[in-house]
C-alpha cells in the first residue's frame, strides 16, 4: 500500500517522496510555512517551532538566537547544537573545565560550582582548599578564644586552662 502525504493527505504515487518528522510527504507538499520554498530542494534540514515547518533562513529570521554561551558570553545561533547544565547553555567547544580546559567526553563527570563547569579533579581540589580554608579560620578562632581565657595566674594558683586538679591519679 502506498503511503499517504502528511501535507495533502493524498496517496503518494510518485517515484520520489520525502520523509520528515516521521511522516511521508510529496516533494511539492513539504514547504516552508513562511516563504513557501520546497524544503527538499533547499537542503536536507528543516526546522519546526510553534507548529510551523520552516527553512533555516526563516527559522533564524523569526526566532533568532538561543542566547549567550555561559562560558564565553558570545551569541549562540539558534541552529547550533549546545550543551546544557542546569540553566546554563554552552557552545559544544566551550563545554570544558573552566579551570584546566579539559574537554568533556560522553560519560565524563563534571560539576557546576559557583556557576563554573569543573572536571572532577579540579572540583575536588577546590573542595579540599575550601575545607582547608574553613579549618584554618576555625583554628585561628580557637586560638583567639584560648588567648582570651589565659588571663595570667589566678589567686587560686590555677593557670586559667583548668582547675589545677588532675583527674589522673598517677596509677
């Protein structure tokens, strides 16, 4: 049985037919919704948005760009493939660790930290450094508190660090 055209709903009896959007079309029926050009004649790609079938030129004219790349801040053309991480969009070539420039392959782990893409190694290094920084600040705070407790010899002979009585009885 011959397939039916998605455009005119008539049986396709011609020798050539087009398949687009998982449907079959007469060559004359698959046209751009704006300029009416025959999409089979202008290339092998078509664009759809808002239930419109469009040629590349009209798609770009109507819908423009997809925005700015989160890494390089340059415009991303609407027809270009992109990578996404949460709300961020990247050119494929910009989707790399922003610390060491390692390009990610399929299956690679990456982290979005402070709105920057990081490889596993650089992320762990930052976490380690952040942990060290926190511990260093905590240590200096403890030292300040200890100095505040140390007020010199007391009348009872204690040093300010304890009662002077040792729980250790020497046994």
